[in-house]
C-alpha cells in the first residue's frame, strides 16, 4: 500500500530539555518528521541538525532557503549558507499561546554518497503574538549517512512538544 507512514521514533517533551534527538533512519526511503506543540523557556528559535550515530553534527555545512509569512506584514526571505545548524524556525517565546508546529520531508539521510536534505512547513504564534508560517528547504552539504535529527533551542530549553519520525512507504 503506497503512502503509508510507519512510526519509527517519538519523543514527548513534558519537562525542560536542552535537546531532542530523533534517530532510526536506516534505509534510503523518504522519512517524515512532525513536530507539534513546541514551547521554549525563553524567547528563542528551534535549531535543527543532522545526527550521526545519535549525536548532532556541529560542522558548518548547513544551508537553507525559504519564505516566512506573517499575518501583520508581507513575506520575508530567509536564507543562510555554511552555518553550524539550520536556523529555519521563527522565534517562539514562553507567553500564552506562543507555540510552534512544523513538519519535514527528509531525503537521502541514509545515503553516504549524497547530501541530506529536508523540506520545511511551519506554522504557529511567535513571541510577538503574530501568526507566522514558513516554507522552505535545507541541505547538509556533505556526503555522509545520517541516522536522525537533533533539535535544540537557541536559548534556554525546550519545555514542551511532540517530536515524531515516520518512514514513508
């Protein structure tokens, strides 16, 4: 049956943590990550890295491009190259209703001969109580096999959220 999702890994944050790591990518299939209800302890961005053997790769090989949408202004281009992480999410906070939701399609992570990449779709309420969304893509510009993704807050901790990794069949 085409189009099925098989859950591979899940992390539910109910107490503050510095990092969430989802591992389990071990085939050349496309994977899907869904993250809902993310809250942070202070005004901060969620940052993402590829994981190798369960640990975040902190090299400066991360590039991204996307468009951010806000309900109070026009869109904003969002790009960077050669970072040590993907800074692809808007700034959340710890005020009432400030929450981040996003999902990724994950490509070539298990293939040591290709760059790992993701597409990003995001929505939520940012630290200024502005409805915000983002669509884009990101690439890790190194040919290496990766087994997952690491999520951190740019300041403070992740205080809530559901992080789920699926294999797409």
